[in-house]
C-alpha cells in the first residue's frame, strides 16, 4: 500500500507517456578520447517530481546532466525532452529547447564580474519577459518578440527573488566573491528561476556545504519544486539529502543506470555496490539481505571500446527539416 | 642492411617534422573554423551593442596610454638612430621621410598589435579561461545564450576595429617623437624634415599599415579568445592559455607581417606602379 502523498511511478502502458515523463533518455553512449564513460544509459525523468541521479565520483553523472541540456552530444542514443529528440537539433534549436531549463552548477557559476543583482537579472536582460506571448506571428511567420522589462521592473524581480530565497537585500550590490557558498547557491538558483523554467537541473548542490546549509539547500529545492511545479533533476552523492527529498532515484554505475525507482524501492536493491554506496554514509537504513542474493556488478574497463556499427555518431541521426 | 638503416634514420628525422606540420595545420584550421563561426554568429541577432562597446573600450581606449607612450619613443629612437646613420652620407634631410615610411608600413601596425596582444589579448585569454574553468561559459549556454556570440564575437570585432585606429594614432605620435628629436635635438631643418616626409609618404603606405593592423587585430583577438575559451586544467590551465595566447600572437603577427608585406608589394605597390 503506497504511503500517503508518495509519488507513484507512472504506468508504462499509459497513452499519456509524455505527460508522465518529462525527459526520456535511451541508450546513450559517450566516449572522451580513450575513455568510454556512458555505456548505454536509459533514464526517465518524471514530470514535476524531484529526480535524483546518484553515483560515485567520475562515473559520468555530470556528463549525463550536460547531455540533458544539449551541452554534450551523445555518440549514440536519443534524448527526448517533451517528446522531442534534442540530439539532432542545431544550435538554434538547442537554444530554443534550453529556454525550458534552468541549471544550478556545483559552485553556482555566477558571473564574477557582475553584482548579485546583475547576475539575477541577466537572463531577463537577454531574453525579456518569460510570460510574453511566444506564438507565431502570422504576418512574419516567426515567434513574436518577448516584451523587454524596464530597469525598475527587473530590480523589483531581483528583490522578490532574494526575498523568496531568504537572502538579505544588502547582498544585491555585492559581488560573488563576497558571498558564502550557501549564498552563492541561492543566488545561482534565483538566476535559474527568473526565467520560470519547466526543468531545473542541480549539479551536486550540497557539495562543500556544512550540515545546516545542506538542509537549507534541500528545503529550498523541495520548496521550489512544489511551489513552481518544476521537474527537478539533482546529481548527488549525498545520501541523506537524496533520501530526504528525492521522489525518484536512479543509480549510475559503470556507465549504465543499474537501478531506478522510488526511495523505498531503491532501499530494497540487491545490487551489492549500490547497497554499499547508500549504506556507508550511515544516513540511510537498509533492510538485511542474504549475501548470496546480492548482485555483484563488475566495473567495466574504462578504456574498453564502444560498440561498433550503426546507429553510431551524429551523422547517422537525421537532421530536422527547417 | 644499410638501406634499412637509412630508412630508419629518415623515418626518425621525418616523424617530428610531420608532427609539427600536423600541429600547425590543426592550429590554423581551428582558428579558421573559429573565424567562420564568428562571422556566422556576427550576422545573427541580437546585436549586443553594450557588450561591443565594453570590448572596444577594453581593447582600444584602455590600451591607448601605453600605445601612445611606446609610439612616442619608437619615433624618437628611430629618428635618433637614423640621424646618426644618415649623417655619414650627408642625408639627414631624409630622417622624417624614412621614419614616416617605417612607421606607417611596419612599426605602427606591428608595435600596436604586439602591445594590444600583450595587454588586451592576455587579459581576454585569462578572463575567458577563468570563465571556462568556473563553468561560467557553460552557464551562458544553459541560459540559451550562445557563448561564442556573447563572448568572442564582440571581442573580435573590437580588435579588428580598434587596432587599426590605434595604429593610425601610433603614426601621428611616432612622427611627433621623431620630429622633436630630429629637429630640436639633431638640428635637422624643420622645413626639409616635413617636405621630405610629405614627398616620400603617400596614401598607399598608410593603407598598407591600416590593412596590416586590421588583420593583426582580428588575428590576435582570435588567438586570445581561442586559447581562453578552450582552457582547461584549473588555474595552471589558465596560465598556459595566457602564455600561449601572447606567444602565439607575437609569432603569428611577425610571420603574417612578412607575408602581408610580400603580398602588398606584389599586388598593390608594384601592380599600381607606385
């Protein structure tokens, strides 16, 4: 019997698959020189939920994240965002798709030559009002231009964002170098939120933070996900945070997703490595399982060659008609 | 037996040469591709005028004091050397003309480009390298902003516009320095200095310098941006990118200078009969 309020995995046979899954990754492979990092990743990101990808250092979690936004192209495989395959998209198509995303980087990636206010309003200066009518103008055949904010409107938005994320107004004129790690992450999140994204990506958001700041950032991510109804994808190896806020967890090991499901389902895993990974921190209690029932996953050789033959490489993917 | 040994020697000698050649082709190709991308993104909206003006101020206005100071002393030292050398042939009257020719054709574009690549080029490589390793460039891409269009296009345009403008100022201030030394210190006749300079110098000389400065301005910003944009490996990587940017710019400017001069003399000066 599911717990009250617990998210249920969508029915695979449901006709409204795209409604349930915001992003669907199928069989992506990626090599960097001699290193074969992703070896056929299949991953589903549930719409409107907090999806956490866990895995050890150097396993390719950030590589998956960069693929989701089109910052990297897979050697093979497909990535569907809202039902559209983003792999064959051109730079212009990718920029259109990226407007659905917001991203919080591990160290916030704030522009260090800009003040906090300038950082927060930067996407607004570049793209204008995200609520503007973007429908096709029949007279030009192109999307209508977004309304531009005035300086005063943008300042007010920055003030509101700082308020929402419990940051003092005195930070407005400060520069990123003058902020603490937690403050930087909040400003980074404020910058990601101003464009009202549908999908928010977090790259190890609690790394390097003290336990109190970690809990604050966790609460912030949960609040943002619920209040703004956004799909969250979090990369983490912080097990306490993962099981505290995650609706769905996927475990990456040896370049493939070895387990996916709700936190309760992941706790029942029989994968030996995953049990060690979750259990070592002591933050999560796992049920006892007989040693002989455990699945031992061998870590593949990093230099092993990717599979040969089509479909492989970008040139095999048909480009969309313009 | 000896044939095999000879083949081995040839192979050992050729391998590093081929490696250098491959590296050279790869580097030139990468910069040409970057230039193509810059042109492609330059033609697409939006035109970020504020960012462009900021880049022009950084490349041009902020480099101006050092460029002017150097030009004054380059003109002065050339006048001093030539006064001394030409005195042997009783040809001191040609100091102004010779300095003017050297400045407009060679010294102004080359020195301006070298100063700008040492100051602004190094600054660009460091800034972009630092943005790369702190994921600020990735952050731009995640905000649906093409980093190349936002970061590199304005810098390359700024370099291409500002270096020729500064080279022209270099000419003026350099000639002023030469005039002071030749006329006031070496006692060359004022009228003769000016008359000979006007007689020998023409628009072709100034245009040659202008075209060179334009090419150097574009090339040095491309090299700096390419090094910074593709930096990796933390703080050390940024340092390496900056060093490569400065050294690469110096070498490229001097090598290009020779070929541009050759092309100009062949296709413009001699073809035009001047």
